[in-house]
């Protein structure tokens, strides 16, 4: 007798509200600015994410996919990544270089070895000219993929400029040696003291190898361009190139340095030189043709190229800097240099990029110096490589590193070695070069919701208090795992989902489904309101047209 | 049963017909999932009831009942009494809009609290009668345009103030009464969990933006609710037995302009002299609430910044694994 | 064993015997003694129930709605203004098909405010979807209450037991109260399928569009129609067990060869029976019929009892203002449907507690015999202290 | 369905007057209860309306040997019980009282009542009540007097009704009320006015007289 009632409703799941949608969210990884600006194209966000989870070795492996020199680069790279870091709009940039160094040092301490991607040896052989960062980076990538690689270098030690021109207080030799050894351990043949044309002929190189990578760097310094002719000869006791100064210092020569030294140049080499001179006990003045950091001359628009940290540290060490000044003439008393006359420089290069300074009359000043060191650039030495210089990739010859780089940054050399290796391998296999997965659309902080992140102080490596006492390393690394994890966690993960659950919590329609490693949008129900995209802290979600 | 998501119950599942970007759907989904399916839900008439049970399609995956507009708290009282006499401890949760709480439902709600029923009453406060097309309620803030408080030559929107319902609740000396909003999920979660751990009548007022009635972009529902708090216009507070026991401190006070401008319901204030007076009035109201609750100087670490923080791998979900299903 | 009990007390005892688990109410004269008694039972531990002091009748109805939806047997009682305040919820309870049982202590509706008995209150909610049973004595109130739960729970329809305020609620009469065992034997424990239970989540009271709404009402109406047979069957079963009838659907008095029949409800039957006796003593062929079950409207039972009649006088204590007698109109429609052309005189009286004495009713018989009652509305004459009928 | 046919010739109708708080409605209930104990059908009800302390109160009792069908008000009582003589000044207490009807009055008979055709039974019930109950409650005293004068109910039945009705208030109260009742029963001088009709025959519920007619049974 009970009433038969069909009043138990069915599920609303039967109704697909997704049909209301006029725009739709899409999960889309972006290219964080750190990675985008990194000359070595490191996937910084990815390895910081691993580090934040204390997966140190995985983080190191992820990092070294692009750069096998973390301990080195963590010390000497000028970390453009940090100036691009979106976090500076919240508090201060992530200390990426300190993290990189921390992982690199940990790898050295733990004896971690690089992984080979390929168990099978490839039949092709590759020759690399130059054992600097570009050559080693290229060799590293090729060796990991099973290619047989031989590196030729005319120096007695591997490392190129890293070895010859970076002072010990920035990069202890042992750190570099350890990282090079780890690379070579992949089975790379290294032939030192082997200049092309002497140890092996250009034609042998082309005949015996399936591909050649020229990474000869820039070993030829420019000398004083201000004095036409007369002073352009070889360096002497009163005029020297910065490169020569650093080479000699790094070789362990006992240099006699006068009491007052002038360094001409506004780049990092100039800073290196100046700081080394300070460590040798002299007073030093840097004559820089550009403006200091933080000034933006709207017409000239030139800031000195040296890294800010270098400048700050140099000034802290007592280096004097004179900006927007050019050398008018060297002032001699007999054979002896007494100083240089400088003047306001309006412009250094002309529109065509040629060195053509304009110095304003009546602005001359005298700077006392018994030695002037010019650190105003360097060039490649192509002697003995005349045939190879004319070849192209079509001939199986790639060129990379400082020889073709504008920035002359070590990290750029590493990146160039990587790209050359990828290009070579694609060519050798007959494939197209696979584009980098992480290089998507760049993301700016404006597309992110920075209020979802807590302000956290940036941790710095400590400064060595006895820094001017010889060439001890100035900057110490991060002190421990806790600091490293803290700093890694500061990464905003720009444009890359870090599973904060915001989209999942906020979706009014339960159309965001949590799955292993992320989320899925159930387009059957998503109404396209856009809240998930609006509230995504890292800008990972795009609103696009309905497909 | 919807078993799409292993990490939440979806007590309020997909396919409901709330407007795109609905703050009430968002709030109800959060609250009901935090409580889970082992509870009985009573709904007053209103948007939530209509859009979740459209024409024999229910979005509820827990026992749910709707009777009439005014009586949700009384129906819940009866359910709770029935459970009590049967020795069952199933939680009882009322969900109502501001109409069903501040206005037509206030008498039953007051009775429920006075009698001490073990019920959580959740008010999704969207500050007007949205279900019937945005008419003014006693929860509608001062100077807001609604279809029954239109601005005109002699009017700048609603003349009266928003009813201070949380103080009315507190005056019942009930065990727990709190305000929350969707923008601060960790705060909402903490309050729901706290409320569920207390016996007796409990009240939660959840500010739930309505893109339709507040006239803002549907993507801004969370943003607007955050600004309501950060300007001081909607203080997040907890009251136990009538005493103020917790406030969410403002990391910094934002000017009310930032909250008002994205919302069309305040648009008329921005292009007239009298409107400018009301803007100053609204700012003064925010300042007064900040002073009243000590929102800038409260001695608590719980502030708007902390409650906003996102963390890798989530800020706490609804369930580790679903109780039933995958 | 018979006891002399006040009607409120008697019905409260009957409620207790039905073992409700939730009792909710808001006091209103003349219902108060019922709930006071129940409150005392709960306080004494004689009734294992939650007694909820609602904040209004609207709340009380809502509370029993919730309680039944959660699987408990529940009870409430009200009257007059309170019933009207419940109206929205009464419809809702019926629409949700929740077997709530309540007592309406019938009372007039203001304005002017009046606490005395008529049927305007329960008549006002006649279309709400509740079974309405009008009782004529305290004994019947007891018996009907016990039957009401069984009817409600089997038919999934709410039942309203209508007892005249004061005339029953405040009147002491001999009443036979059944034992708990007897009631338990008659009324099974409450088992309800459509309850709110997390083990079987169910949505109750969702929204319905035009294409889905009407079937609900059809189902409700069908259930009401079917309830007639249930009411009769359960009354017959009751009679077998307890030796008394609750009154079935309708109850006749001296209908043999009665050409003029008065149809009435509730306690009015007492005075009508007295008047019939006096008329019969004068050799007049009159009889009476009491409509115990007003909803569902028992058309066939009425026709069966009225087929011999040549004139029907419907005497009712409620009015559809602007239309007239409610029962009369429904009866006319039923007769016309059955193609029976018996004239139906509608007389309305007893509003707001005005007494309908046997003398008044005899006067109405006389008026009818003289054909002085309009076919439309007439109001019953007043009585005087001396029992002399005054017209007006 | 049928109702029993009845005549109402054997009905005794009693009206009780008092003020709110004097136990007037209780007295009516006790009287009906006692009649029921004696095997009669009975009915008691107050004058409908809200009770206010101090305001005039009425209550009614019907006693019959057959089922009482009427739920009308009671207009023509056979006896009137007046708990407060002061009410005589303001209320028409004797309205509808049948000729020769009995008046049980708490107080002295009014001078103006001589020859009015009613039988007056007057006693200081408040004083008696005060003596037994510690409070000037006249109701059980007057019931005793009514029972003695009419024999419509027995003293034993009244005592039982008092015992049952007041048991919740404790033995002391029951005992005091029974003593008051007895003094009321024993004190009155027999009224001299015309005698009332003989009491109806007791009737027990089972195997009742007042049967259903044969035609009715046949239907």
C-alpha cells in the first residue's frame, strides 16, 4: 500500500555545464625569466624544485643536463638569472648562483658522477678544438650520448679562460679541476699542448673526424687603442693587457706591481684585474668609459658591463672607480710612467660599432699610476686555423664559445657548446634539432599573483673576512642543507605548476580534478569563469578560446 | 556517485547550474567537502538550493533536504532531535543565503541557537537576494545598487547599513560564531574544522561574491572577496560564547577604492558629488571596523599574508583518500 | 479501564502510546494542555522523546518535518493562527510525503481575535495535502490519534486530527485508554525508507520544472484517493482489536428512511443527534450523517448514505467567504457528478464558538421543511439562554 | 457506522461559579469524576476562555446514566455551586437555574432570596476549608454539601475522586481535602424547598441500556 514515489533525483553529473563555456582554461608551462635569460639555458625552476624537496642529487643531474660546471658557474657566473628573477617584485631575487654552487660543491664532495644517456657507443667521432667551457660543454653532451670525442688544446691545462684568467679568490683551481675531471670521466680524450697545425693538421682533423667543434675562445688581448701606434707594441713594465696579467698571475708568477696602478676598462676582466692588483698590495684606479650601475643616460644608455656584484665587491676592497672617462694620453717621465691623462668620454663606439671615442676638450684630469693595465677586450687567435675558419656547419664544422660570442660569458660558452652538440647530433643522425621543452612563452610577474607567496629573506653565502689576505676565496657558499632548502623554496616557480591546489580549491564547479603530479580540467563541466587562471600564483593557467 | 577525484568527496558535485564564477558554489563546495558526505545537509530556499537541484538533477552526494525559505534552522532542529533520540551522531549542517539567515530565517535560527541544538549553520552571504534577481537584503552593504535600492536623483543606493549579524549571533552566547570568506581557504578550513569539533549551535558567515549581483568579472570572485577583507570592510573574526577570541590581522590596510572599483554595484558612487560622500562613508565604515576588532594591531600571527600563502603540493585538501571509491 | 479525562489529556496519552520520538510545538489556546501534558511525560521519563519548544508554530512544523525526514516518528499540535502560520510548512510536509501527525484543536481565526471553536482553521488548509479526520468525542480523539500514525505511515501522507477546541480539549469525559501492548500490536514501529541517511544519500525537496512538477501532485492525489480504503480498513482492524470504531469515513445516525439528513462534522453531531431524536419523536423522517474524514473527501461513502434522502442540510462551522459552505459545495459537486438530484441546503453556524444547540438545529429542520433556507448560504440562528431560538 | 440513540431525560446539570484560583474547574472535574466512579456517565468543562486569577470563573458538570453526546454549553442547570458570595453582586449566577433548583453557596443566604423558588444551601465553606487546608479553599467543602443535599454522587466516590485527583500533591493534601469534604457533607441542614427528583439508576458501561434500535442494527 506504500506510495510509489519517484522523487529521488538523478545526479547533476548528467548535465554538462561545459557547454556554457565561451573561453577555457589551459594548463600551460611558461618559460621563467631566469631560465630565459640564462646563457646556458638551464632549467633553473626545475632544479630548484628538486632541491626544495631535498632531492639534491636529482637537482644536480637536472642542472648538469645543461651545464656540467655548477660549482664553477655558481662562483663566477654573473647570474643574469637573478636580475631577471620575478621574486624581486615580492622581496628579493632567489639566490640562484649560491644554490648552483651548493649543488656543485655537494657533487664534488659526494663524488657524484654524470649519467650517460646512451649505453651504445655511436660510430661517429668528433674533434673539439679548445678545452674551455664551450669545448668541454660540447664534449660532455656528445660523450653522454655515446659519441667518441677528442679535445685538442694548446695549453698545458684544460679549462681555457676559466683556468687561465679567473683569479683564485673567485674560483679555486681545485673546484674547476674536479668538474673537468667529472666530465672527462665520461670517456673523453683530452690532448693538451696540442695546437692545430702542429699536433694535428687541419686536413687530418677534417678527414679523421665526422664533426669538428671550434671553441678557441679569445686569447688575444686588445692593447691601448687610444695611442695610435706607439704604445701598441707588446706590453712592458708600465703597460700591460689584463689578460696577460691574469694569465701570469694564474700561472703562479711572482709579479712585481708598483704602488699605483690604473686599470682601463669597465668589464668583468677589468674588475678581476683591479681586485687582483689590490690583493698584491697596490692602490688601483679603474677608468671606465661607461656609466655606473643604476644610471640610465637616456641618450647614451650605457651602463658598465661589469657585474654589479663585482663592482660592489671591488669597491668594498678599496678599488677606486672613475666613470665616463677615457684615456687621453699616457704621461711619462722618461722611460717611466707617471700616470694617465683622462677626459670625459661622450661616446666610445660609433654607430657602426667601431671604436671611435669622442673626448671632450677641457675635461682632462691626471691619474697617477706607474702601471696601466688595459682590460678593454680580447679577440680570437685564428692563426693556424685559416682553413677551418672558412668552413661551415655544412662541412661538419661548428664554431662556438667566446670566439663567436658577444657577451664573452663563461655560461654563454657552456650554452654554445650545448647547442653545438645538439646540432651536431641531429645532423649526424639526420634528425632535426629538438627544441627545448621548457622554452615556452616568457612569463612576467604581472601575470602572476605574488600575494600568494610569503615574503622570505634571501640567504647569502658569507663573505670571507680575510679576503684581502692573498687570494683566498672571497665568498663562502650557503652554510647547510636547511639554508639551501630555504633558498630553493623561495623560487616562485614562475609559469610552472607547483601544485598549490588553488585552481582545485577555487573551482566553483568541481571541474578541476587532482591527478598524480598535477591537475586535469574536466571540460564537461568547466564553465570557463577564469577564476583558476586569475588565482594561479605562478601564471601557469591560460584562458584561451574554446576549442 | 561521482568518483572522478580521489582527493575530495565532491559532496557538491559538478553539473550544478550556478552562474559562471559563483562565489556561493565555491564556498559551499569548500565547506561541504571539508565536512564530508557523512553529514546531513539542510538548505534554505535560495540560489544554492535552486542551482544544485535543478529539475530532478541533484548535485548533492550527501543526504540533503530543502523545505521552505525561512525554516532551515527549524528543520535542522528536528533532524538533530531525531538523531539525538536515536543515539546517532551524524553532523547536521544548515546552509542558507543571507536572506535565509539575516531576514526571513532569523527567527528560526535564533530559536535553534537558543535551544542549543548541535548544528552548524553556514550562511553564504552574498549581500542581496540574488536568486530573485538582486534585490536588497538586510545584509546588503550601505550605498549598494540593487534592483530595489536603485540610485537615482535622491538616492545613492541602499540607505541603511549592513546588518551586523555576527554580533546578533554572539549575543546568543553561542559556543562558536565566526566569519570567513572564500579567498582565505586555510582560514575557512580551520574555522570549519574548529566548528565541527564543538558541540552545540555554531554559526559561520562566509562572504561569497556574486559576479551577477556585484557586477564584477566572473574571474574576480576570489580577488574581490580578498579585497573585502584587506580593506577592513569584512573583518574575519571568531566569537566564542559571545567573546571575541580571534581575528585575522590585516598585514596592511588597503583603501576601500580597491574593493569598490571592480564592482559595478558601487559604480554610481564614482561619478557624482554625493557618491563621493558615500565613498568617504564606506572608508569610514572600514576604518571603524578595523578599530572595533583591532584588525591592524591584534596580537596574533594569523594575518592576511600568512593565510594567503601557497605552498608546493597544496595547502591541505579534503581527504587523503576518499572513504568510498577509488 | 475507563477514566475521566480532559480531552487534551486523553489525546496526549494517546500520543504517548504511539511512542513519538520528537514532539515540537508552540503554545496556543486551546492546544496548550496537550503539549503541557506531553512535556510532563517527557520530563517524567514516561515518554522517551525529544520535546522541542519551538520558537513559533512555523518552527514547530518545520521541526517535525525534519524529525520525520530523519526517520523519527513525530508529533505536533496547534490551532487557529498557529495553523495558519504553519501553512507554508504544511504544504511542504505533504509535498515531501512525510508522515507527520498533528492535532488541530479547532479554533476560530482573527480578526476579530477569538479563541473559541469553529473549523475555519483546518478548513483553510484543506488543500495542503493532509488527511483530515474530525473527531466527535475524547474517546474518538484517542482512537483516531492511534489510527492516524498507521494511516500516515502506510500512505506516506501527513494526518491532521481535528478536535474541537474547548468542546473537547478542555472537557472531561470518560475515556478508555488502550494499553501500551495493545497499541504496539496495532501500530508497528516507524520504518521509513526516504530518510536522510549518509549510507543512502538522498536529495529531498529539490527544484522541479514544469515538466516534472505535476506528476508529484498527481501522485499525492492518487495517494489521497487510496487513503479512503486504508482509513476504513484500519478502522475495521481497530474495531476488531479494541471493540470500538473510530468513526470510519462517515457515520450515520437514524438514517433509516430519513428524507431529510443533516451533514455535520466534529462534536456538532451530539446536538444534531439530540435534535434528530426530538424530530423523530414528532414523527419526522430525519437523520444525520457525520463526516469524519473530510480529506480525502469520501464521495462514495457519502453517496451510499445519502441515496434515500430527499433533502440534505449541510451544517458547517466554517465559511469560504464570498462563496459559502465548503462541504456543501463539495457535496453538491459530488452529487451532480453522480447524477443525483438531491437538493443541498447550506447552513453555516457556530462560528467563533457560537453554540449550536439541539433547539437551534430543530429550528433549522423546521426552516428546511418550510423551504425557507435559500439554496445559497444561510447562517444558523442564534440560541437564547432559555433555549428559545432567535433568528439572525 | 452508527451512534447510539439516547434520551437525555436523566441528565443532571450542575454549574459552578468561582474566581480564578479557587479551584472551580477542579471542583467540576472532581464532581464528574465522582459520578463516573459511581457508575454514571459524566462530563465536566470550564466556561471556555482564558483563565485569569481573581476573575469570575464558571465550570459545568453533566451527570447521566447514558452516554453524553452533547458538547453544547449548559444553559439550564439543576444546581448551581457558588464558591464566592461576592459574585452574586456582579454576575447573573442564577440564570437558567431550573425552578426548584439547588443553590450551594459559600456564605450566608441573601435576604432578597426569600421565596425565589430555589433551594438555598448556605455554609461557611471558606472557613471550613481554612481549618482543614490552611487556606480558605471552599471547593471540596461545597462538593461535600452538594453530594449530601442531592445524593447525585456518593461520599465514597467523591473521596476516591479526591484521592486520585490530588494524589500527586501528596498524602497530606489528600487527607486534608477529604476531611474538608466530609465536613461539607455532614454540615448542611437539609434544604426545605421542594425535593428534587430521585437519583437516576446507576448504569455501567458494559451491557449498557440505551440500546441501538433494531433498524439501526440491521443497517
